[in-house]
């Protein structure tokens, strides 16, 4: 499957089918989820289902995927899959070779609109992969994919730059900005 296909939302949201998947989902199942958030666009997250007793929902990575075993509104598709390693992109770096600096060096070159595949390893979620459009944050020094900062200090263990959104025919998102609502004090 091409990166553009991976990030293209399905023609319609199959709520019944996703509800059936959620009903049978067990902690530790490997899932493939396509999500959409206004500020981060469409992104794909692959990882192990984690049940949170705190929020009483399933998560993949840090992303909530259900509400009362119904798919969260941000979830466009959900499937249980056999865990499979992702393909390498044209520019990639990983900490598996012990070279954290090369990973951070590559992270520092990621710009708004790049399509990236990032593997994170965070407790308690375990390892998960997010593929999506890099979005410049309000900080301007940091970019994020699917709400997670692309930086080694955020438990990033692999980073691949797969191309640019515009070159792949995908929408280019707006950079994130601080809310500009004014507070009036009387």
C-alpha cells in the first residue's frame, strides 16, 4: 500500500464494522487505525491496543480510539492485524544502532508538510508507529505528527521522512498557532 493510500480516508466511516472490531478487541491486539483531527489531518497509527482503567477506553499509543466500545469520532477506520514491520523510507534514522544523535539530527530537518513515519516507545503503551503529515507547532522549533512531538526526548526510536504532502498529492495543513482569543479583565 502506498503512503498516499495509507493516509487517504475511506469513502465512508463504517461505524458498525468498527464497533464489531472494538467489541472483540483485547488488550495486546495489534491494530491499524486511520484517524483524522482538524489540526493534524489524516494519520495512521499502528500499535498494540492498551486498555486504560483510568479513562475506561482503548488507546493505541496515546490516542483514544473508542468511547464505550463505539469508535471515537476521530477514528475513520480500525482493523486488527498481524504485527508487521514498516518499510523504510528514503531518509531514515533509528536508535537501534545506538546512535541517538543521528535520529535527533534527522528530526531537526523535518519541516512542516513532510510525510513522516515515526516509531515511539512509551510506557505504558509500548511501541507504536504514526504515519502522517508533520505539522509545525506554535513553538516553531518543534513539529508534530498525530499530536506527538517529533523529537528523541519524546521516546522516538525511529524516524523516516517519506516525502512531502504536496508531492504525494495530499493536503498541506496549516501550522499550529496559539489561540488568539482575548481575555477581557474588568
